[in-house]
């Protein structure tokens, strides 16, 4: 096996983050699938603070999308299996 970096990261339209005043309110590795957001609202009574919002990854500014892509790329190393 050899390690290889991902070549391309695509942000999903089913993935969401929580922003506070337009900036991530959690570390960049915290990304929620839409079903997790629904569960957080229905089962845990998710309550956002003033200035917080849940935003789809594909609706983030290009700058934020680039930050998330850079973080994902730098954190992930995949094993190539032969």
C-alpha cells in the first residue's frame, strides 16, 4: 500500500456547517449531513445563537469553500490498495 493525497474535493449539497456572523462557529472538520441537522432540530431542540445560521456547503462564499477544501485535503490521506 502507498499513501496518496486526494486530488479533488467536491463539497456536497447535502452537507451543512454552522456559521456565526459569516464565519465557521466550529472547527473546519465539523460538517453535518442534512439528516444530522434534522435530528439535531427534532430530537435535541437545536437552538442557534443570535448571529448563527446553518448553511449548505455549496452556498458558502467561494473563500469559505476554499478554506474547507484546503482543510479536508490537508487532513485526509488515503491508502491505495493494490
